[in-house]
C-alpha cells in the first residue's frame, strides 16, 4: 500500500515542490513518477537557488554558457529553461495519458516583476515560448498587479500557475481573473480544452505567522495550528461555489477545465505538529498538493487518507470567526505574508545571481 497513490483515488494530484538536474539525470524523478504516481513539479527561485548552489551538476553547462559570453541572468534563465524542458519531457506520458489534465511543470517569472503587470506578462510570454512544451505552466504571483497579467496570459492560451495566494479575498480575485481569461480565449475562437491552470494557496506560512500573533493573545493558544487549514478549507468552498456557478458552466460546455486549488507550503514548520498535517487535512477532489521531498517521504511512510476537505465546512468558518474574536486580523496577516513572500523570492533570486556569479568566476579560474 502506498498512501501517495491513494491520494489519486481521492481526486488529488501529488506534485513535487523541488527540482534539480541531478534528480532527472540519475532517474530519481522518473522513479517518483513510476512508483509514487507523481504528476507534476513546481519550482521557484528558492528551489533553483538550492539546486545551483550545491554540487557540480551545472558546472559544464555554466562553462559552456560563459564561453558564449552570456550575462549571469541569461545563464540562469537558460539553465532553468533547460531543466523545465527536461522535466516536461519526463512528465509528457502523464500529460498524454490524462489528456492534458495533469503532468505539468511550473516555471516562475522573475520575482522582481511581481508588482509590474506589463513586465510580468512579457516575461510569461517569453518563458512559455522558450520552454516550448504544452505541459509547462508559467507561475505568476497573485498580487494586485499580477491579476491583469494572469487574465491576459490565460486569454492567450498560456498555462498559468497563480502563486503566492494567502488571502481569501485575493483568491476570489484570482478566480475571477481565471474566468475572464477563459472568456477572452473563447471569444477569440480558440479551444479551451488545451489550457490548464492552478491556484497555489499557501498553507503552513499562515500558521507560522498567526501562531506567533496568538502567543500575545489571552487564551490564544487553543487556536494555534488551526488558522492555515481553516483558511484553505474556506478557499476550497469558494472554489466549489465558482465551478458550480453559471459563469463557469458556460465555459465548461466549451471544454474548459477547472482551475484546481494547489496547496503549497505544505511542509510542517512547527516540530510539535504532525509532519503530514497539511496533507492529511486538505484532501479532496480536483486539488493538487505540491510536496517538498521530506513531506512526500513522510506521507508515503505514514500518511492517512480521508476526504478531509469536505468534512464539516462550517467548522473552518467557525475557526476563522474565533480568530477574529481573539483579535487576529486575517486580512492584515495575509497581506503581510504576501509582501514577505514576494520579498523572499526576490532575495532568493538575487542570492542565486550572486552564487552564479561566484561559480562563474571560479570556473573561469579552474578551466
């Protein structure tokens, strides 16, 4: 018995929140696809930072690009695109078997563009074209400035992974942008069944912040570890209401797929919490959970399956009401998390550029 395979039966796809060139060249990623039913991969600047900083997997490619006199940001983009292409090719059988329902690999736009609508859209177009695979998804942050770019990109037939969603009101705006993008596509007379999108709703970071706030509230500890799951479950209710609504039903008749909620940041940051808590409590149809390697291993080892997303939806609303009563402003908290999330990715990107510069200089010396 493999609990990861059982998640598929419950309607949830498991994606890996991690990518390195070595994982693809040594057969590790293919093994996860074959044995664990892995159905996709997500990447971000922090993941690429870890991939390029460790080991020598990229040294030969970096040296080749240096000889072509490429700037460091160009080298980074070339390396990332090549990794995403390789991963897309490994997942192509999944994509074909599911008729485009799964098998996607995500590549994020430059995080410095998170507040730049035009820049984000131009970057999304460029990356989608460069990767040149039908099962690539371009990640665009769900910031206020990102929403118009998301709508336009979807309207042009670009698969989009909307990332860095924390707030329920922002998630509703993301759903609206997705529907508007599909409507643009339909109006242009283009097929809707060839486009896919997910909305990456971040989980554990919510508890990391809210738990700290609760420490300063009298009796707040009884609500510790509950905010993130309640927030995500309410988002799932919003998703269900949207896909059952008349607006999507019109698009569905033309072949449109749902924009699946994707649970991101699902590793447990608090060591006192069950290590697979953010997997077990968020299982349900038409969802994705992107797991870092250690969480994937943990769920394979001792994960327990139940259709938890559909359990007592009133309870999640009650928890959020209790948090408000305790003095927790979830809008303020999730706004802070969005700002911090953008900044963390910017810092990872800048650190990656610096690391690549150092590696570039070292390779120049040794070769």
